[in-house]
């Protein structure tokens, strides 16, 4: 009787230990690499794209030095726009350990691929330029990827007013230099005089729009959400002036580095 009780308690302890170990592994795994495949835009030049589905416009061509990518599932209806991933190919004869850090600027999928990289980013996974030529010739390569923090040293988050906007009837903008590892899940536009706020809708990609925006100087508040569902409203230091103009960029005065 007491032997079976001892055995039972041993079993329980072991089960508990295994369970706790799994918890630790799960917790560490937001940093784990996921296996997939990547290809590249065959006719892309050395840059990013100014026509990507994220709506970044000309910013999309130069962001991150042109190390950008289209995502299929990771596009997440536009929520994935601006997210950064470390992508490394796995053929140790040609590929570097570090790979390349890319920013999602577009949506697209090839057969079995999670990423369609710019040619430049694809080449940056290689150890040497000869190795890059070999990788390019393969066209599709096995990769591993993981979400990483976006880093734009010396840049604040910037609000770029979309060219199609028209003061005072219609305001559309894109959030540039999204930093850190979290998603922007909501945006509020607040009057700075009496703090009436309007929740904006994501029109497509990373483009936020509002009809009849509030008047006066405006504060663009961004809700940053991490993978555990932790939400933080980021309030900009600088406002958008009342006479905001289509095509202009306004510095929010804040950086978000986690
Ligand atoms: C970022 O905003 C701060 C004010 O919060 C400002 O002092 C700084 O110059 C800005 N940095 C850049 C690169 O614009």
C-alpha cells in the first residue's frame, strides 16, 4: 500500500517536472526559429518596392536599406506590415549563420514560401557574393526565420500623410519607422484641445484612414500589442499641426524599442 503510494507520488512529481520543463521551453520559443522556404522577386532591382500591399509608398523602396519582403501568412491582413524577421537559409555551404533582417512591406506567396524577399535581401543571406549567385540560381531555398525587433537608430516613429488625403475632409496616413517587436493593433486620433478621440480603421496594409477627422492639432496614439496580448498605448510627444498637408511627414517625437 505504502509502496504504491510512493510510486504514485513519484509519478506525479515526474509528470509535474516534465510539465514545467515544457512550460520553460514554450516560453523560450518566441525566439525559436521556424523552418520554411523563401524565394525572391525575380525582376526586383536592388531595392525594396514602392508598390507593396502594405501601402508604404516610396518609403517602402528605401526602408531598411532595401532588405524587405512580401509575406504570405505573416502578412496577417496588414497587421504584419512593418514587422521585422531574421531570415537565414540553411545550406551551410553558401548561407551565413546570421542571415538577413527584413521588414514586411508586401503580401505574396510562392509555392511553399513564407517570404518573397527583395533580390538584395535574398543575396544578403549568403556568405559571399559567389555564394549569393548560387542562391539566386536556386530560386527557392530552405530557410529558418524568427520575429525580431525592428531597429531604426536615430529615427522617431513618423506619420506620413498619404497623398490622397485632403484637409479637412479625409485623412489617411502611414506609420513609418515602427520599432520594436510588437504589432500596432489600433490607432486613435485625438484632438489636443479637448481630448475627444476617434478610433481609426485600417484601410489596408499599414494605411489608417478617417473621414471628417477632428480639427485642430491632432495626436496620433498607437496601441502596441505583444504576442502575450499585453497592450500599451503610445502617446506621441509631437502633434500633427491643424494645417496638415497631403504628402508631408510629421515626426511623432517618440521611439518604441521593445
Ligand atoms: C526624436 O524626438 C525627440 C523629441 O522627443 C527629438 O529631440 C529628437 O531630435 C528626435 N529625433 C530625430 C532623429 O528626429
